[in-house]
C-alpha cells in the first residue's frame, strides 16, 4: 500500500524547461501523499513522464522501493496496492525479475501480455508505467479497491491516489479514473474486464453453495495474509468481520491482533470482545467520547474526501480504529463487501427477487465511491493498509452463482442466511446470528453525530439558501459535511468524483 503521483506531457515536443516544470508539479503532488507511505519515497523522470511514489513497506522490505525498473532499465512502474497472485505470475512469465516486490509483475505482464493481461492480476492496485520512449500506461483494479484520480490540463495528464494531491488550478478538471480500465495516449480509456460477463451456472444444492462460499472466503483471507509484516483484523463484532477474524485465527501461525472501536457500552465493543475471547485474539479497543467525535469530524471529512452522511458516520469510528491499529500492525483485514454480495443491508429487505438482483450488481459497482473509499482513506491516513477478502474476484464469482432467491430475507427476518450457515461452528451462535447494524450505529457514533448537527448547521443556515457551489443538501447533516468538504478540497467538482452521491 502506497501513494502514487504521475505527470505525463502530451505536447508534441516538450523542451527541458517544460519537463522540469512538470516534475516540480509532481513533487508538490507527492508531498501531499506522504501519509500514505511513511516508510520512504522515490521519484524518477522517465521519458516525458515524471513518476512519484510514497512507500508503506509490506512486501520485499529491502528491495521494493519504487519507482521500479525492468531489467534493461527503460520501463518503470509506480504502483499502489497488492498483487496477491504475483508468485504464480512470476512462475508463468519469463523475467528476469530484479526484486521480490509484487508490483514488479505489472511490468512483466505488460511486456509479455500487453494491457489485456491486466485481467490476470488478482488483487487491489492502481499504477502508472512509463518508458524512456515516451509511452505511458495508467490502470486500476476491476472493483476500484485502490483509488486513482486524474486530470487532463494544459497539455499534461496528472494522476494521483487522492484528490488532495492536485494543485488548486487543476482541481476543476479532476475526475475519477474508472475501475477496470487502462489508458494510454494512443488508445484512450479501455475497459479490460466485465465481472458479470457470460452466463453463470447457479447452484442447485444449498450444501454445495455453502461449501463453495466457505472455501472461497477461506482462500481469499489466506491469500490476503501475503506480507512480510504482521497482519491484524478490524473487528466490529458483526458477522462479516468476525468471519474474517475466524479464518485468520485458524490460518495464522502467530497471534492475531484484533481492533475494535466504539463509545462506552456500545454493542459493537461487547460483541467484538466475545469474538476475540472465543478465537484467542490479542484484542485492542479504542473507546471514545462524544467530544472526541466532534473534534475529529473535520479531519475525517477531509481524509475521506466525501460528504455522504452514512459514509462519514461510519468513517469516524473507522478513523479512530485505524489510528489505534497503526500502532501495532501495518496491515488489517476487514469485512467490506459481504453485504453487497449476500444482501445484508436494511434497504434491500423489501425488494423483489428481480429488484434485488439489480440492486446487488449496482451495490458492487458503486463500492469504490462508498465503503471502499472510506476504507482506503481512513486507514492510509495513518499509514495502514486495509485488505478486503470478501471482494476477491473468486468470492464474487461464487456469490454470483448463489440464486438471488436464496439471498432474500427469510420469514424470520434474518439477512445473509446462507453466509451464516456456511460458517456454522466457526463463531459463537450469538455472533453468527446477530442482526445487521450499521457500523456508525453499533459503535455508538450515530447518537453522538445527532447531537452535534446543530453546531454544524444552525437553524438559520438550514432554512436559508443552500450552500453555494455544491449540490443541494438532502439533509441538514449533509449540508454540514458539504461545508467541511469544500473547506478542505476547494475547487473539486463533486459531480466528477463522488458518483451517485454528487447530486441531491
């Protein structure tokens, strides 16, 4: 996990002064991403492209500094994220390889298989590759687990991991680089994967479905244990993070550290303690007060780079949780994605089978604007890498084979029944069958947020004309977050970067 920045010159024949100006621009962008890579940084001008990288050292601690070159030293890469199947790819590609870094395989995949070979990379990643002849490639993983933004302005393409990196005079041009795409100046923006393409054989046996779901999740967790540093787990006390913790505990030869956050007496803290005790985890808690929520809120909005209320509510405890976890580990696994795959959300409860099928596809497609954005930003604000096993492409493929009817709410009102059945015996029954709560609710943060809305938006403001320069707020709370967003990211066009929450 790292931060990347790149500046590529598109003009016909840029002179040395122009290339130096682009490099200076890139240096300023990289400075705003140092929190993503506290272990070091590197830069290089390659042809007409400047590459920058801030590093959080997780794989190949000694040899993985970036930018990384190919063997001839003419093509270089900066990458953010992890390629979990890099060892398999090393065995299938001719090499030679200079390091043990998973990011190096990006260079070899492009060299041997072209941009279409990006489909073979399993993991979460965003990258820029440049060569001495002037070529450049940008790419992002299929689900957008890792962030990437870009802007085309004044004959240059600028790219970076976060919105804050872009200078003020470029911000109105910044857009999200779409997941599942690559770009070159010659080819433009190209989609390389359709996660729902083709027909899918549905399970006809519930036992087969349970076994396949369990096996895919176990494999995904073990795959995401790839690291040369300790791996911990965020433990909310809900089903999804508890399943991840259970698999991690069974798979790790070392004690597993777990982390939970909430206000005093919050239900999440109590449930997480039970799971940690049952699994024998080394458990840590971050107990916070309403005053701490108020104090940290402006920072959380700035870090999350969003103003969607449910996202900010859940980002507050996650931010405090990441702050705690970063003192003990560099990598954590989380439960993100299970609700989108197995219909865990309250708003899905009353949908028909056809409506639910469409809603689940949409939920996965928009995760990069929502939970994944929150997950990345609040952890990387503290130099911590978060990995999301439920969003493995293998788990996604298995979840697609589960008939939508099996994901509908049961007569007893229990959501995600098949997922729960798949891990029967792995967790205490009171956790396995605990009803879904939003993290901001179960942690106690929602109550605290309700009590501070008045300070964010006084009555007179809420009844007056909505805040100029941003989409009309749907709620008083959202208006408060919009103001904080505008304060920290002045000039960003929300419609270009916030997805479906960009308009009222």
